[in-house]
């Protein structure tokens, strides 16, 4: 047991479980600013939504950093890498894709849409497509990653971090002329103002290939190769100001945008396209989220706790983390509906301004507990468990 545990990156298990918890925090907050008709009901709701959602925004990048840290550069052949990833990722993904297509929305239309994209009613499944794209890229970059030195990796990581500012440059360039493209599921996406090589006939500008979640692959590589032995004291001295700065950017950025839209009038009328303009500071590839992710990873990097709680709780939850991500929205949607019905909404709820944070926390805790128990138990079923939960 001791030998096996020493071969594990214990801190990755702790971080994976934390990332699962944070994902559910994000989704527990969404009903309070994403909806049809009225988006944010009261002024206090702006604070609570921004606080909880900003607190959790590093969730998805943490998964990518963990995968990069453990898998990149590849430890075995490309064929073996893909075989392991396919067996682990695709069967549970197919199972839950079919499950959500049957239980939410119109099944026939859902299955037609699946030919082109994920089921928009289960929007969290976008993550799997992104992750598969990252896995397809890793074998191409692995030979370089094996040989690259600190300056090389640091340079490309620096350029990737700079690309997180592009959404703000686009906004400044576009001014008030922001157009939206509405997808088949009613999901809005801002039309891109062309920058540095982009045009109506070309989406692939100068920064296209170094932007997006590749940044977190490079971050995982940099931490593994060049910061693996950083002392805990130094790590925390870097982690704390990074996280605080990132949180401040996300928190204040969202509040400023919503407040400017409201103009002192609540509830704020509108639909998802309007709410999408508020989320720019929360983008997973934004400056604030990158800083928070860096802070979290550095803080977790020196965790060595592998005692009884780790073995009995954290390790099983880390193993079931992928399944927890896939299935949690089924439980979360029900808990959220129950608590909003029971406690009311906004300041008119049964506990006034504390109604919204109480509903977010209750939804979060109940969803995490239920999802964790169900995922771990199903995963223990011989043969079937891994097919459903990974």
C-alpha cells in the first residue's frame, strides 16, 4: 500500500475532488442569472452570484492541468495512449449522452442534434469534446515537450496567457456593435470582431493555435518539468496573491457589467444573449481565471496527506470524478428546483437576502453528496460500473 501510494501524485487526487465540487458550485449559481424573461431578480443576487461563481471558476482548467501534469509528455506509445483514453472516456460519455437525450427535451430531436453537437439541454457535456481535442493534440506536441527547456516552454506559455486578453480587445474594437449568433439550442455566442489575420473567410488568426485550453496544457507541463520541487512556503507566497488577484478580476468584472446593464432597475429583463456579455471575466481562458487556476495548483502542489481520510474518501472520489462530472446535472437540476420552490426567490424568499446563498449552498452540498455516493457505488459494480462512470 505504501509503495503504491508513493507512486501516486496525491495532490492531484485532492485537486480533482475539489474541481468536481467547484463545477457543481458554478452550476448551482447559474439559475440566478441565466433564464428567460428576468435574469437577475434583485441587487443582492448580483453579489451572491458573482461571489460563488467567481470562487469556483478555476474548476474546468484544474481538470486540464491535472491531465497535462499526469499524461504530458506521453509515457507510452501514441496507440497505447489513445486506447487507454478511449476506454476511459468514451463509454461513459456515450451512456450519459443517451441518458440526457432521453430524459430532457424532445428525444427524437435530441438524437438528430447529436449528429452535429452535444445535447444543449446537457450543456456540461461540452467539456468532453474539448478534452478529446486536447488528447488528440498531446501526441503531436510530446516530442517537443520532452526536449523543451524552461525558456521555450515559458515563452509559449507567456504568449498563451496574453491571448486571454483578446476578448477585451475585441470588445474595445467592436464598441457597441456586438452581434450574437444563436445556435440550434438557443445558446448565444458573440460574433468575433476580426483581429490580426482573422476575416470573414479566415478564422485562424496569428494567436489561434496558441489560445484556448492549450494554455493549461503548457501550464501543467511547466509545473511538472520546472516547478516540481518548489518549496511549500514559496509556493504559497506565489499562490495567494495570484488567486486573490484572479478572484478580484472575476468578481468585480461580473458585478460591474451586470450593474451597468441594470441601471438601478431590478429585476433585469432579458435572455441568454444579454447574460453572455456579462460572463467575459469568467471565461475559462481569461486573465482572472488563469491567475486563480495557477494559485490553486500551487497551493495544492505540496499536499502530502495520504492518511485514512485520503484512502477512504478522497481516493475513491477522485477515481469517480469523471462520472461525477457527467451525472451531476441530473441531480443538481432537481435539487435546485426543490429549494427554489421551498424557499422562494430573491429578497422575497423566506430568509430575505440570505435566500439566494442558502439555495446555492443547499443545492451544492446535496448535489455533491448524492452524486459522490451514487458514482462511487455504481463504479464498484463489476464490468458495468466502469462503462457508466469511467
